[in-house]
C-alpha cells in the first residue's frame, strides 16, 4: 500500500499545505530549488501556486458584498483547483 505524505491527499495537495508552501516562497528565505527539495514537489508547481495566490490575493481585502470568510473560501477553492502536472 502506497503511503501518502503529510500535506497530500490521494488526488493532490491540501489547501493548508499549498498555503504553507506559497508563504514560504513569498518570504524569499529559500530558493525554489530548496523549497522543491524540502516539500518534495516540482519548483514549477510552487511557482504556479505563487502566481495564483498573488493574482487572487486582492479578493481577501475586497469590500464587496461577500464577507472576508467567503472571499477566503473562494480563494481556497481557486488554489485547490491546481493539481500537479507531473
């Protein structure tokens, strides 16, 4: 039986794991190569999540009719759509 690593689901990654990786990438303390090795995912996947995060971050601060929690849930769904391509 194949063992699933922490932060991963049978069909992909948890949103908590993706957020953790993206925040580490945004901190710029580590290179993509270092993060890729640490989290055992391809650096292109990290870059894709990072770009998605940045492109949709404004939703959290929007003053539209949605609550901040609804915006966060929407953002979580968007970032969850991305699946590893390898």
